[in-house]
C-alpha cells in the first residue's frame, strides 16, 4: 500500500494501543511517522523500529501533552525532521473516571489539559506546516455520545468537546484544503480497557457486534480519512464502535 507515499504524519500518544496501531498503519500506507510519548520510551522505540524496518522514516519524541510548549515543539520538530507535515492525529488522552464528588480540580485540570487543550494546541501548531490536502484527525470516544456507566461525566465531557473543535476546524480550514475529522472508538482491546478485563463482559453487551475492537480496526478508519479517499469528509464524527451507540 502506498496511498500515503511522500506524506508525513504525527501521532500524539503513539507508543501503545490505538496510537501505536495508527502510527504503524499510516507507515504501512507509505507515510513517514513521528510520534509522541510521555513515559514509555521503550515501547515508543519499538514502534519506531517497526516503522523503519518497513522502509520509512520515524522518530519518537517525549512530550507531555498537558504542557503546551512541549507539544508545540514536538509538532515543529516533526515537521522539521521530515521537511513537511501532512497529517496530525490527536490521539493522546487520559482516562480519569470516578464518582463526581471525587473528581476535584486536579482531575479536572489534567483531563481538560490533555483531552481538550492539547488537541487544540497541536492542531494550531500543525496547520502552520500544512498545505492543501492536510488532515487533522482526532480520537474521541464512544462515551462522548453514550455514557452507560456512572463515573464518566468528566471523561465524557472532555471527549464531547472535540466535536465542537472538529466542526470549527472544518469550517476554518476547509478553504485551505485541509480537512478535520473525529473518530469515536468503541470498546477497544488496549492496556487501559482490555478485552479480558473485569468489566469487559458488561461493556461487550452494549455493542451490537458483541465484541471489542482490535486497535488496528480503529487505525483503518484513521488511514482512510488521512488518504485521498477521505478528501471529501470533513467536520464528521465517525463511530467505530461495533454498534455501541446504535
């Protein structure tokens, strides 16, 4: 596959889970890929080596998405390393859940800094490097539309905010030939929410397909949006959730 040949991408939070799957899929499609990570340098390095083994350029940059200066620098460094930036995937996120009374200022600030402010900051930095055909793709969550368990108010709020950001970006960037879209994964087998976890049976029961997704299935939709076949999709929120919100 070479639908993204000659393109350069940045995936925030790309060392594991959905982010790693996205980084690897974009590389399989032909892109050079940079990724950010916060803590796990070893896993980030593994993703980079897999991309390089496929014949494409890759780099990993340590950056806490809660720190705007670090995130902006990572975007600029990725564009500098590749000589361009065509695709931004806002994937980094935090999943802080619990009773409303336990979600204090620290939890609110951290969640909004990483899940809301960071995608805005990264998008603002990235579009400076993008020309026509640029792509801004953010990763939301199925619980932004359907919070079926208690304790999700803060996290759901943060993911719902990305709907408004995506629509606003689509309108502002459309005349420049840049699209902006949002992908809402459903239950996905990751470290954060494993398919064999204690709540997996109940979560699976809310899906129409009766199973968790593999991270690669989310990455496939991101790759579609990133390529030429996704050129007329913008301002959209696509649910890749096995019918969770059906």
